[in-house]
C-alpha cells in the first residue's frame, strides 16, 4: 500500500470480506510514521479485536502488483487508521475495495481480478 508523500511503504493487508472499509493497523501506522494529530477522528470501531480508536486517512492510493509485473492503482477517498489496537491486529483490505474486483482463493492466497 502506498500513499501520497510523505508515505511510500509496502504493507501487507489481510483480505477481510467482513470489513466494510479498508484500514491500516496501529503497527503499520507506526511503521510509516503516521501523525494522528493531523487526522480527523472517526467514530470508533468495534470488532473481534474489541473497541478501537479510529481516524480518517484521506487521499490514499493502494498499488497492487499484478501477475505481469505491472501495477494497478486503486484510489480511495479515505481509509481508516486504527490507533491503540494490539499489534497483532492486521491492516485490512475491506469491501470498499473488494467490491470492485472478482475475488478468488487458491492455496497460495487471494487473487483479485478486474
């Protein structure tokens, strides 16, 4: 996942058909040096991990590498930045992105097809 400068990091995201919105984990936010004080706080989320403080990260571009070693860019108006979640809680690729693709599963992982 990459965002407009100053962020440009490769992050692993879990495909979550139960997540309505794509989110970046507390651990990944720390990795990219996210400054929560510059973000708008969103309504907090409740999920399997419990109550999580959330913020809106705006103007994000997700960059997917395809099987031909080229790239596809998915631009999103906002994603959720989690704060205070346990480091075991992963970043999630939610239905806001997944609904734009056909989703297949194989032994190696998940395939998104346009």
